[in-house]
C-alpha cells in the first residue's frame, strides 16, 4: 500500500473550507492557503508559515482540487 504525505487537505465542504489533517489528526478547517500553512507551522513542520512549500508532493496531498480550489464545484 502506498504511503500518503503527512498532510492531507481534504475536498471543499458544502459549508465552506477544507479539512486539514496532519499524520491522520484533524488540525483545522482551512479557508485559504494561508490557513493551511499556519496549521503546518503549528504542527512543527516549518518554523515559519512563509517557509512551507504547499506544492511539495511529499508533504501535502490536495484532494478534490488543488491549492486554489476552496468552494464546492458543481
């Protein structure tokens, strides 16, 4: 079975935002890229939110759309 990156950004919810999990634990509901970066900083994955590469496939898996998708489509 393939291993997932430690961070999963789940598909947008119908009520808004995307659930973010780190190592299988829910860390919050993000409403933008900055929220995701801040959750990762709080989880100790980088000293500063600005230093986090949200495009790093070994770090972040975006489900249901990339980092620019924040609303349910359809």
